[in-house]
């Protein structure tokens, strides 16, 4: 059966269990996405604090440089995790569509599929 033919099914024909499982996955996905974004914000705050702290102390640019570099590397890794999470969300949307569900059926907001 093609995705197009599955897509034409109405919600009544979708097994209730599929809908419940899809909603459960969404309830786990959204906090994971938010957690990653919160970690990125916290990491950028840390980097900013390290650099501003050195400037406020009037210390040499070398002070805290290694820590700032490690924090910047961690920030880059968080963006790699964010990219993988975006891809995960996209694949879940493909699976959702193949099951004949619509984003609104499970609570996925427009533009986040």
C-alpha cells in the first residue's frame, strides 16, 4: 500500500493504539528538543560569562582561554545533537504520515513536523 493511499484514510480507521503511541512519542520528543535548546542557551551564557569575567577583571586574554575553548567545543557538539534531533523529528513525521496520521491528530503544531 502506498503512502498516498494510506494518507487518504480517516482518523476513525486508524487503530486507537497507534494514535496513543504517536501521542506518547510526541510527549517525549518535545521536551527533548526543548532540553537541547536550553542547554545551548546555558552554554552560550557560560562562554559569555567566561569572556566577560576576564574583561571585567582586566586580566590577560590568556586567562580562561582554555576553559572558553572547551565550552565552545561543547556548544558545537550541542548543535550536532540538535541537528540529529531535527532529523529524528523529520523521520518520525514520515512514519506518522505513513500510518495515516496528521500532525494535528497527535498534537504536533504546524511548522514543527
